[in-house]
C-alpha cells in the first residue's frame, strides 16, 4: 500500500469496504478438518450452563494438534473465535472462583493462532463481533433481522441482540468511512465538492449508526446484560479477581509468567477512533486516552494501520488535515463548515447515548461479586468521568 503523506487513502488497502466497513465478508462458520474444535464451539453454551467447560477441556489431550497448512485467513479468524470463547468460558465458568491458569491443550493453540493474527490470546472485539456472525438469508444484506451469531456463551435474546447491534453499526459505518476518506482525499487535493459530499455521506452513516444504537434496549435488558452477558467478557488485567493475571501453561513465549490482558470491549472497535482522527477531535491526556491507545493492540493489524494513516494526515501547519482545511474556508464556503459541524455533533450524540448505556447497564447495577465490578468497564478501567470528558471534548471541536 502507498502510505506517503499525500497519497490518496484507499479502504481496500486496509481490508475495508464501503459496504461493510471493518466487517469481513461472511465469516467461516466451521473449521475444515477440526471436528473437536467445531464440537466445542457448538456445545459451549450447554457446557457452560452445566459448568462442564473445564471438565471437557481437561479431558482432551489436544484441541488442535497442528494448524493445517491449507487454512485461509478466515479459517484462522474462525479458530480464534472458538478458542477465545472457550478460553473465557474456562476462566469465568464460576465467576466467584475464576481459573488463574489455562491448560496447555487450550493455551498453546490459542497463543499460536493469536500470534498469527497479530493480537493477544484473549477474547477481543474482533472475535466477539467482527468475525462472529452469519446471514440467515445470504441473498439479503447484513441487517438486524437477517444476522445471528456464530458463537455464544450462554446464548439467549439479550446476548444475541447486544452483539448484533454492534455488528449492524459496523456495517453501517462502511459508507461513512468511505465518505470520510473521500473528504480527506478531497482536502488533500483542494477539491471542495469531494470534501462536502464525503462529509454528507459520513453524516448519513452516523445517523444510521446512532439510530441502531438507540435500539439496544428493545431486546437487551440492562439487568440481564450485567448478570448473564457481561461476566464472561472480562479480562485479566486490573481485575481484582485475577490480580496476577492468567498463566498460559507451557506457552514458551511467556516464560512461565502470568499474563495480563484486557477484556473484550467496544473500545476495541476502530470506528470511533477513526472518526476522532479524521474529524480532528482532540482529547487531553487522561487515564482513558492511555487505555484507548492500549486498545489498539487488540485490533486487527490492518485496521490499526488504517487508523494510524488517518491520524498522520496533517496540513502544512501541522493541524489535522480535514478540520484545518474546513476552518480555512469557513467564511467563503459555509456549507463545508455546516457539514463538518453535523458530523461532529452526530459523534457527540453517539457518545452521549453510549455514556447513558454505560451508566444504566453497568454503573447503576448491583454488584454481587468482585469479578463483575460496576465501577470499571470490561477492559478494567473506570469509565464514567472520562466518557463524559471525551463527550465534552467532542462538543468543544465545534464550539467556536
């Protein structure tokens, strides 16, 4: 790919598409020649409800003896999905007594697959959402009434709806990301029409994303989410139930030392960081900005690279390219400023909805044990104060 400072940005260079954004094409549903892993993925909800995940894994001498040479990238992603759900089910099968180590028959293939994908061996957003869906009718598009999950923990309406809402937002972001790139390329080339049409496309996509997010409570109850969905997506960094992290037995790269990895969280989605980068939203350093920087390690590498390219585009004054271009033309081309304001305002609305959900689905719930805290997110950080600060900083970008 061409990453020179003034070269046009192309979605295709980063495995993105206008139709699906960061979503891959239809994920692989079952692994070729891996009956045991396929069985584990299929039976995991039943094993977990019966508290038999640990027993099942202990009874296996190997879950994946070796990776088939014929595997595609999509096969690796499918294997990572199954192993990650199994790993978290193993650890959190009994949330009051989480496992502090993963046996080698699970730890070794999990680490091997994760290394191939450029991510740590923990359940991340890519396996929880991006690579975890299928269309009921392949002749129809990715829509809420046509998408179901390939892998669950316990299953049920609330768990299913919580994740497919994210998948739908990812799909709706595709035309918006294409619009953002068109606007940024237009600013680089001095093409006002491309800047304007790109921002308008972005605003249209953001409106659809916001409307989808507003539907979360239709089928995902806050109490059910907190007590039946959330416990299994926690990680083992800054987690009081696993203060030393998790030991991946016989994984040589870790030298017998426990590892600390963050839990699955929507903060590992690349959408909002890309909008911040492209729209030039500045966040003063705080614990959340440090945490969000760390979240990039959990993103697929090409998605991370796309974000870095957006952040690298500046004008000759060192300002973020797109807002700098628009502010310079604020008086002569008011439609550009108006379109830019619309996009920033919609980003602020999206953040406000998310903040409200964080309060209702987590912060105001009744904590029953240390492994599912209400004061910190699944990534292991306090969130309410800093989410409000980031919302205020987004609004500040168009305050003058």
